[in-house]
C-alpha cells in the first residue's frame, strides 16, 4: 500500500469515527465539557481532512509531490495543535491559541487551493495567466492575513487598516480566480 493510500484511509477512518462521535454528542448530549471537546475535535478533524484531501490531489504528479507533502504536513501539524489544545494537553493563552489555530488553518488552505489550481489543464495562455495570478493572490492573501494575525493584531496603536483592506481585496481576487480559472479552462478547451 503506498503512502497516499495510507494517508487517505487514515483520514477517512479518523473522520468517520469523529463524525459518529459528533452525532452521538448532538443526539444524546448534556453539553458537558467532554461532549463539547468531542464536538470541537470532530470539527477539527473534519476541516483538516477536507483541506488535506485538496492537498493530496497533486500527490501523484512527481513534480508537484513536494507541494502535496508540504500541505499534508501543515494539515497534520495544524490538526495536532488543534487536538492538543482541544483536550487541554497544552494550554497556551487564548490569544496565542487563536493566532496559531488561524495561522495553521490559513497556511493549510493556501496549500490546498494551490494544489487544486495546479490541477487545471492549461488549455490556453489566458487559462495559464489566470492560474498563475490566482496562485499569486492565494499566497499574497495568506501572507497578509498572517502578517495581520501575528504582527499587527492587538499591537499598541494598531494601524492595520490599509493592510486589512489589501488582504480583503487580495482574497476577493483569489476567490474570483478559484472560480473563474476552471470555467476558463472549459471555455478555452479546443473541441
């Protein structure tokens, strides 16, 4: 069994177990601390599983395998951090906890979005341009978001307004590219 198959089976099993635990919590819970931890754990596993699956879409391509591995590794680290903090095995302050969780999540999502963009067939130069610009704006958004998150948010005399606007504009362009590029691929494909 190859590494990709092991990874996929492990995530499917973990997600299925977590999903059934969450269903049990939702249907039969008294909403105590343990049950809330189970629910948050399920959400963490589910979210990172979906993101990791996006990263895994390029694993079979030899030249893109490092991207897939980096994305999957980032998901694994982010999920591990989430699980350790969900169950209070490590207890950083709330501010650090939130920053790290959002930081891992944004980085993981950027890897997955990039992987999905790189699966686009380059039917024409316009599709290639759209793909490259989209990947650029995915990473620009991620870098700006993490810059705000780790360096500007909560600092004395917070002057992040311009960076927040640039991040929002960049994220809109990245989202537009994520939607438009696959459509362009279909439109520009020779019949």
